[in-house]
C-alpha cells in the first residue's frame, strides 16, 4: 500500500526543504494512523468479500 501524503505539510510545517517540523511529522503520522486503523477495523469486523473492505481516502 502506498499512502499519498504530499500536500499534507504546509508552509511552516518544514524545517527546510527536506525535513518536517515535529508538528509537520505529526500531521503525516495522523494520515498513516487513520489508514492503519481503518485497515485493522476492516480486518477485524468485516467478513471476507463483504462490501466496505476497500480502502478510502488518500491511500493508493
């Protein structure tokens, strides 16, 4: 799975052109956390082949 987080960090969320600030990394981590939590929920509560098992949001 690839999680597209480009554009998540805005001006002010960067230390320099490569490194995010702590709050910037927290924003990216929140995106990952939401996708991971959704995947865990789907795995735990949906039967195989049941609708709703697809990943939504920014995950690709």
